[in-house]
């Protein structure tokens, strides 16, 4: 009888240790998968920020014309029109999903401002007219990037904010350019 008890306790111990081992192995695999997934998201977010830095740098350098009005160097070549801006923006497009909602909205405001360029004949005149607006948006973008980089490690928080973001789509309406009121004639 002792052999039967010994064999039974051995079988039970083996089955018990196999179950416990399987449970911990499953938990470790799940943790490793989640960790690898978070690493991938963080890498993509870093890549998005690197692309965004190119746009920020391009909007930092300003020059002046004979009339002493500043404009960003990005808009200084009439021959290339605004192709450098559009090139930077197109490189950024695949990465926009990995930016915070705040950065997305700022980029959307920059893009809305760029739609005004189509109405403007001169890229330099466009740059002068929109210098302050683009400089302010660039400043907002830098501040948002700093806040975003502080929370880069918080992948679950980022994903939950992305899920709750409601303002990602809106119907396009280009910004209205302000036109001067015609002077009223006094009798």
C-alpha cells in the first residue's frame, strides 16, 4: 500500500507542479508580449516625434526681406513654392497616428493655415502674412512635444486617450482671410 500512496502522491505533485508551471509560464509569455508591444509603440512614437522635429526646426529659422517683415526660411524660395513644407508634412503623415491628440490638433491648425497659401500668389508674401500665426503654432507644438515626451512611457494612458479622442475628424473649412471693410463714404 505504501507504494500506491507514494505513486499517487508523486502523480499529484507532478500534475500540481505542471499546472503551476504552466500558469506562470503563461503569465510570463503574456507579460513579454505586452512588453514587446509597448516597446514597438514607444519606438513608433519616438519616430513620429523625430519627424515632427524636422517641421519644428524648419519653422524656427526666420529671415527678413527689404521691407523688414519676417517670414520663415521655409517659404523663402519662390521657385520651389511651398514644396519643402509639403515634403516635410508628407513625411510626417504616416506617423500622425502615434502623436498625442494635442499635437494632432496643432498640426491640423498648421495645415489649415497652409490652405491659405493656395489663394496667395507668392510663397514669400504668404510667409510674411502668416509668420506670427505659424510661429505661435510652432511654439504650441514645442510645448506639446515636451509634455508628450514626459508621458511617452505611459502606453496604456496614450492608447486610452487615443480611443477617447473625438476631435480627430471634422469637415474641412479653410480659415477665412480677413479682408478690409470698404470705406464708407461720408456725405
